[in-house]
C-alpha cells in the first residue's frame, strides 16, 4: 500500500516521518516548502514535484494542510488522478461543511474518504502518540486504522464522514475554555501570592485537575511561548466552532468569551506564538 502525504508543516512533518519510519511500502511527499520535502526525502520518503504527482502514485492519500480553502484547493488540484483505487484521508482541521463537500467530490470519482483530524500537539506528533478522531464508512475504518496508528496511539471512529472533524472542533472549543479557566484562576492565585507550582499541585488534588495545566505549567512558569501549536491556529478553530454553533442554532457564551481573548491576541500580533500565550493576554503580561 503506497502512501502519499501532502502537507509537511509543524504537525505534518512529524506525522509523515512516523509513516516513513514504520511503513514498508513507498511514501510519496509533497509540500509548497521544498525544504520540507527534501527533509523527508532524506529520511526515506520519495520527493514529489507537486501534489498531483504524490496523489497519482499513492493508494492512500493523506492531507494535512492549514485551512478549509487549502484542503479544497488540494483536492480540486488532484481530482483528475482520483479514481476508485484511491483512499483519501484528510487530517486537517477545517469547517465540517467543507470536509463534507470534499468527501462528496472525491466519492463522486469512486474513491473513499475519511476525515481524521488529530488532537495534541507537536511533541505527540513526533512521538507518534496523537489522538485521531475518524469519520468514515464503517467498512473503511479497519483498512485505514493501521496507517493512522503509525501516527497516533489513541484512534477512534466517531461515525460517518463529518463526525471526526466535528468532534475535533468540539474538542478544541472545550480545551480553549479549560485553558481560559486556567488563565484566569491561575492569575488570581498568583496575585494572592500562590506560586504556579503550588497552584498546579493543589488543583491536581481535586476535581479541577486537567491535562492542559499539567502539560503547560512549566512553560507558563518560565514564560516560554515557543510555538508547538500556534495561537492563530486555535483562533481559526474557534471561528469554525462559532460557525458550526450558529448553523445548529446553539448558543455558546463560554466559546464567545474564549474567542474574544483570541481575537485580542491576533490584534496584538501574537498569532505566531504558542496558544498558551493567551495567559499573557488575560493577565496583562508583557515579554
């Protein structure tokens, strides 16, 4: 089973590297950034000149690109080489409506489609321990599961096409609200003379314990805003969540509050910093 991987950014680079190191058959790679392609080629992948070349040679086509418009553009570009022999897996975080539109486009050519976005960030992508949320036909899942497990240790089928990406949007909306709760209550505790270490320990003893605080407390303490997952990417995801909520007629005031923090971060020019830089926004901290 030959695999084509399109999109070698912060996450895609490491996801593709895991496939290259674990898969026995050829892995074809493509990205607008030629340096990324050459990096993966040095690790054993086959470099392609463009997305169509990667898709044409692959049995399974994986895409991991930033935004809805990029996913739509890639599948429009490679559509001429899509046929009933292909399986397409989009692992990008995009609008569910666009994902379903691309699924219909691909399935009209006889190919199969899965939306399979990931949770966790760069360290998990490197380690191959991502969570992967899948929306696909029931019969397709056992076919693609071994490929997905090259990249993740927690893989779950959520339902048919659209279910995986919808769950990813719900996940990121929830973790942003957890993050904002940490930002506010940690800021309050610090103003009252409680250290970040003591705050984190005390929280772990009760019902407020959470993965975000445990994984980020050292970075927050050291004011390390080095990017593993950018503020601008989470801003994008919260915008998708707002659009989805509006489409379904569901009011989410907590989401609105979080999105306002991210709007402010984007206006401040913090988009390229890690998403934990929202702590600076909430607490008025300057570098």
